[in-house]
């Protein structure tokens, strides 16, 4: 990540683009790239691992858009003064506490579902939990409703990005 950060900083400096790389502008550019990545998956239904059935050209385009998102994320962290690798490791440690493997394996509930039992709450019985994908209408991290919420968020985000560009 540090190598990417340095390469991006040099790339930007060589073009005298620092003046344009405010946190807001870089974030909005990244959102645009996320939209372009989403566009490649739009209307394709569920897609399996390794993008089976996709042409090499389609896979190449996915890689390009993912790279754009990554590069803007690294640049955003740099202009915001965030140590991205350290922040990501801390986040993973936090998620390991919020989602203990022994309590949530194969399940997709919000982290509050796995919290330790308190006097006002009942202990979680993993056998009663909803398996991933069993009830798409619930907030399960998968299924049509999750995709709809993601799509709505992207539409709103891209609309805001366009509004800020004006």
C-alpha cells in the first residue's frame, strides 16, 4: 500500500494536481469509479467466484475498475492523513470481536446479534439464527434486499457526486 501511495503522490505532483485533490474531490471520484465497477455487474444476476462465464475482456475491465477504486482509496487515505494499513488491521481486529467465529459461523446477522448476553437480553442460540441467504428480505448481508439497498446507496451517492461537480 505504501508503494501505491508514493506512486500516486508522484503521479499527482508531476501533473500539479494536488490543488484538485481535496478529500471531497477524491472521494467523489472514487464513488464514480465504484459506480463504473457496479455497472459491469448490473443485470447479470448472481455471479460466482472467479467470474465464471465472463469473457477475458470483461474480467480485464473488472480489474481495471477495481484498480481505479483502490488507487482513489489509497489517495483518499493519503490526503486525509489516514494510515490505511494500520486502520484496516484495527478494523479487522474490531470485527473479530464483534463477529466471534464460534458464534456467527455460517450466519449473517448484524453484530449486535452476537453481543454477549446481558441481564436484559437472551443469549443467542446459533441454531435459531437465520442462515445466510435463507431469508433475503431480512438484513442478512445478501439477497435481493441487500442488493437493492446497495443500488439505492450507489444511485444516491452518484447523484450527490454529480450535484457537487456542478
